[in-house]
C-alpha cells in the first residue's frame, strides 16, 4: 500500500509538470535581454539609493525601472506603437531578412491613426531633432536654444506606446516613459540618421498595421 501511495504521488507530480509546462514557457521573459538589463539597472540604482540616500533622480529612476520590469513580466513578448499625432512617424522594427544593414533594426513608416500589428515587435520611435517632444530637453547655446540631436525613443517588449499631439501645439507626447533615449554617437546598433531627410533616404517601408 505504501508503495502504491508513493507511485500515486509521483504520477500526480508528473501530470502537474505536463499541465504546468505552458505557464513555465511564459516565464521566458527572464531570458529577454531587456529584462536582464532592466533588473541589473534596478539593482544598481537601489544600491545607489542605499549609499547616497533618497534623491529626486534615483526615486524617478527606480519608478521607471520598476514600471519597465512590470511590463516585461506581464506583457507580451513584443511592443506595439500607435500613432495619434497629426502626421506620420517613423518607428523601429526588426530589419528585413535580406537587409545588408549593419544595424540591428530598421525604420518603418506609421501613418497617422494607425497602430502596428500585434505580434510585430515595435522597438520604439525615431525623433528628428526639430520635432518637439514633451519631456525631452533642448540644448542651451549662446544663441539661445537649438533643437536637440535626433534620437531613438526605445521601449521594452510588452509596451503599448501611444504618440499624441498636444492640443494647440505641434509637440508630441508619449503615454509611457522611454526605456532609453539615445543618439547615434552613444551607440552603434540602432539606425539614427541625423535628419529626417537622411532617414527618408534609407530603405523605408510601411509598418505592418493592426487591421
């Protein structure tokens, strides 16, 4: 009888493994490079807070990183971008299979009122220097203020980004903070042309959209 009980428990355990396997598969976010980077950055900022005390900067960083971590843990394994501005925008996605580009991604055109297809991974938005974006600072110069450099507004997997035009202005506002904002001289793996004209001169196709 004792042997039968042990065999029964083992059988239940094996059945549970089979049933639980799909949920285990969903935990692959821990292998996502974004997740690894976010958790490492969060640990670093938390340690910084312990040594330096609470500051406005580290509180904001911690909040942003915790938000990104939550998105990665609960969202899909792809990002989605929606354009509610008055003009088309350029978004980042995986480069085409036959592309000879040295960059990890490519630029795609997303028209006003459109949303990228679900399961097509939108990595972020390209922002030329002359496009005003809420929350992105301009550079102070002797002559006054000049536009910032062109930047890539990166989002983590699972993010549903919405770009809107602030009423009465031409300024763009996003519904979520960026995972990163960087320029071409800060890294080399993302395509960040200096100007919109240079961006449009690259091989651009329409982003797959959600019908």
